C-alpha cells in the first residue's frame, strides 16, 4: 500500500528555515520521481520542485534559490529545505509520487502546514 507522510512544517518568522520530510512506504523513492507542491489558502496548487529517479532536480520559479530538494533512498524519504522564508510562503505543503517517467502524480500525502509570520 502506497503511503506518503509529510512532516516538518510549523510556524517560523520571516527569514527562518524549515526542513520538510516526505516519508514514503509501499514503493521506493529511488525508483520514482517525486514532487513538492503547495497550496496557500484560497489559491491553487503551485508546483515547487521535483526530483527524478535518476536524481535529476527541477525547481519552479518560487523555489529557485531558496528551496532545496533532496532524497535519501535508504530512508525512503524526500526532503524539501526551505530557507529565507517569506510570509507569502505560508501554505500547506504536499509531496506526491509520479506514476512513471513524469507522466503525472498518482499518490499524494496529506500535507504539512507552514506558517510564516513577519
């Protein structure tokens, strides 16, 4: 059974940092591409970053220069490090698993809430 569990969210001041984790079970993160997206209240999903099964990495404009994606195949976990956080980064952050070859996401976690105060 495939499951994704995000953690690491919380409340920090602007300029602070957080490290989000996405623990996977039922499949290997080393064999599938994984992504991070976020959704602010009242807004749509925003794609942040993806990491391929081969370790290739991609970032959306909002994540470039401040966020870093990584994975630990042995721990079967994907991470998203958030640095220099801004109030506009306040959102629910989700990880998701790719079906195959970046064809689309078939499993999603329940999310972890990040709240940034000024």
